[in-house]
């Protein structure tokens, strides 16, 4: 099962609902990298405007990084692309020799034309994720993302109910990435392995919302990769009975349909690369309940 979940969680502790201080987020990421669960850990997600603050937190926090085993960052860019790229370049020059590598960029897009422009502006040396709008259609937009050699990003939730896409839109997105062979990452609202009703924030009186599960998303992607129908993939995304997913030593069975580890790993490697989460332990600890990987 390691191949199906390797490096699947990008740690986004700086972002809501956790909204950690920079020093705390950097220290936590360092702890996670030294833990037995490191194989599930992906990049550290940080806004371009906070890169200098991250460098200071590493220096003053006494965090030791082996340049041969660097931190990898996914940098969320704002609207001013040239200025943001300049910030990233300056950070790279100062920190890449010290073991911190900003090798991934995330940016919101809204049109095919914008995708093409950004495809020329942002260097191809980065892993470039272009976040699509909350609602479709997606086929042409995802196709353009693939044409410029970039990757897609889809929002699966947030701290308010309106940030959760409808299952039909998320299914349409999955159909588009499979059709155009475009890998993707998800962001927000995937703190839990299985779909269910969970608090939107960590406040004691937080509103609850039906959230997607990252296991649901992986299995739905696997279904489409195997040539399945969109209706089945949507049903998997909407499945909120976690007992419907039965795990054994070689994969899952969902309502009588078998998804082996080879197929799950292929879906993870080829399409669903991972998801950003403000918590690392929450999704991973729940993933291990009763069926440790």
C-alpha cells in the first residue's frame, strides 16, 4: 500500500483552518520529516510572500537540514507573477545550497488564455499546478493545462460550505484529467480518508459539513483510469459509509468492486499525486485506524 499513498500529503499548516505561526509550521514539518510516517509526507506549502519569513524561521528555530535530503516547497503565487517569480528566485539562490528547494508552484487560473500566458511566464523547471475554478466545464481548461506541460489543481473544500464543489463538478474534473492525461493535486477539505460530516474548523462550536475523503478520491480516480463510467466515480465520491470500503492485504473492495494495490498505485502515480492539508497527523492517523499500512 505504500505505493498508493507515498508522499500524498503536502503540509499546509500555514493555511486555514490551522493557520499556524511560521515558526510552529516549520518546526512541525521538521518533526514530520523525522518520523516513521515520513513516506506519506510531501512538500511544505508556503505563499511566495512568506518565503523570507520561512528562511528566518529555519535559521532562528535551530532546524538542521541536510542539503543531500532537501526540504521541498510548493509555493502559492499571488496575482503579480513577475514579482512573485523574483521572490522565488532570490529565495532559491540563498537557500537551495542550504537544503531548501522551491520546486513547485501553485497558481489560480480562470481561462484557457490565462493558462497559455502563464505557461510561457512560469519556467518549466518548476512543477506547475494551475488551480481550476470551483465549477466546470473543465475539458478545454484542463486540456490547455496539459498542452503547456503543467499540472492541474482542484479545490475540494475549505472553511466555509460554499468552497466545497458539487460531486458532479468534481467528477467532471476527474473525467477531464483522465481524458487529457493531466496529473493533479487537490487542496483543502480532505483532512479525512473517507467522506463524512466533519467540523469545518477546529473551533468548539464549528459548523459541520459533508466533506470528501481522500480514499474516496483515489478510488474514484482509479475507477476512471480503468475505463469506468463517470456515474460510478461520482457514486464513489459521494459514498459516506466508510464501511463500504473494505481493505485487505492487496487493496480495497467497494460495494463488490475490487481495486487492487497495483491499480491504486497507478492512479496515484499517474493522476492523483496528492493533496494539501493544514494537518498532517489528522489524515494519516485516521488512515491507520484498523488497517495500518
